[in-house]
């Protein structure tokens, strides 16, 4: 599985971006973080994020902050 197709669950996403799971969820609701993909069945099915989508979000945040220090 390549990075473009790899799906991360919320604990891995939170660790990757350095935020808590609840902060990631709140930012999704506010539209400040990419929405997850539904990867399970039913209304309470599993969700996850593509690695490439999270990496692009991080890169955009770094660029908006003026680059890495």
C-alpha cells in the first residue's frame, strides 16, 4: 500500500499532527482540518484519513506560518 492510498485512524492522525484526538475532531467540525473518509458501514462506521491528505494539510500549515524554523 502506497502513502497515497494508506488510511490512518484518528490516533495515528493525532500523533502525526501533534494534536489530541478531540482537537482533530473539533477542527474537522469547524472545517479547519480535512474531513475523514468513511471506511466502515453504518452510521457509526469507521473513519480514517489518507496519509497524503494529512501530509498536504501539514505542509500548508507550515507554508502559512512562513516555513519551518
